[in-house]
C-alpha cells in the first residue's frame, strides 16, 4: 500500500491528487502529477506499508516526477519516505545479501530521509542513506504500559524475549514498562536446523501477566510453540504478544492459532492496513472488535517525527 502526501503551506499535511496504477503489461506508473503545483507545499511524503516491490517503483516515479516539477518551478522540495517495515531486513547475511541489495535500491530513490520502525537487525539501516528509526517502545509506553505513570493501568509484571537474539528489543520494551525481562530459548536438530522444542532460560514467576515481545510475526509457529511450553510448566500465567510487524502469512487460521494461545495480540499497521482487510471475515472481525487483536496506528507517530526532522533541516 502506498500513499502520496504533502505538507501544504497552510500547515496541513494533505493527500495529493496522485495515484499509482499498473499498465496491463505490468509496468508501474503514477498519474495526477500534472495537476500538482509544487510551490504550494513545504515537503512531500511517500508512505509505504508492507513490501510490495511495485510500491518502490511507484515511489521512484513520484520522486523523479516531483523533482522535474521542482526544476520547472525553480524550487527544491524535501522528499521523505515512510517505510516502517524495511523489506528484506531479515536477509542480513548470506549470498545474495538481500538487505544490502534492497538498501541500495532504496538509496537510489534519492529521498532525503527514510523513516522506519523496529528493524530486524541493524544491518539494513547501516546500509541506508538518511535512516531515521522511530523507537517502537514509545508506542508500547503510550498505548500498552507506562511504568512511570501513577494513574495508568500496569497489567504486565514482565516481558519475555523469545530467544537471546531478542533480548535487546525486549529490554527496550521492559524499560518503558517498568518490568523485568525473562529470556526463552529454542532447541534445534543440529543436522537440519529444524526446531524441536521451546523452553524458558529464566525461571518465570508462577503467576502474573507477561508480554512476549518480538519484531515480526510471520507464520507464528515460534510464538505458538513457546506459549505452549510456558503454559505446560506455568499454567497460571497469562500471556499476551507484541509483534511490531504483523505479517501473519498463514492468514486467519494462523491468527486463530495465535489467539487461542495469547489473550491479546498487539501489532501495528507497519505492514498491513489497520483493519487487516486482506483477511476480512466474520471470525477476524470479531477478534478485532473484541480486542483479541489490537492494531496500533503508528501513522501519527511517524508524521510527528517527519515534522521534527524537517524543522531541524530548515
């Protein structure tokens, strides 16, 4: 999903009369730029959610088109790319080196800054030009638990990192929540790398509510296996799940399997629409309506960050 916006001279950020389309032969293109007066705007924003490669080509066309209009009008506009889910951030090693390849392509778009949230690792941001990370824990602090507040509810007594590699991320969340971190682990069959089991490295309290924190939920198998292992040894604990980027590649069945094991699943609209319309069904709508799945809107957070960064550049 891609959206083009501009900060109007009136002070409001507005949708532009520009829309993407695809020719019957498959080529990406955009329309509406001929009606755009670039002198009416302070800067431009391209907002991409998800990983569709076509969106990156639409973004290229937009920047190139606006730059041409800038030249004709004798102005120089700032261009900001919102890409909260960095595509291929998980391909941070091996051959081909996907994270570096994607970063090179994004750099070629010639945006003045790229805004993202909770990358899988620091590798892809290190290869970007103008990377600006919005801290995901600010969303947790505002919407889920603020450990410094005397008036807001404090539902969680701890955060669980699903493995040692996730401890840093879990610690960031636990710090704003004012709770300790507990680390889980996985066992694999050495010869195939296949997961064979899950366990807690640290001993959990016998009761209380815990938030399992990670960056991405793809199929969800790791979280399901870990929840089952925890419940087997600690049947009285309650578990919720935070995943910044909700891919949910197994669709509604995968979400059902997760909501059967976690009381609440928290995610953001970094990857998908706030309503998760790609799996629109009575079962999913009920889960959203009843709060089994909570999708936190990161849009106002990112746009506020754009305002802050632009003010520092001008």
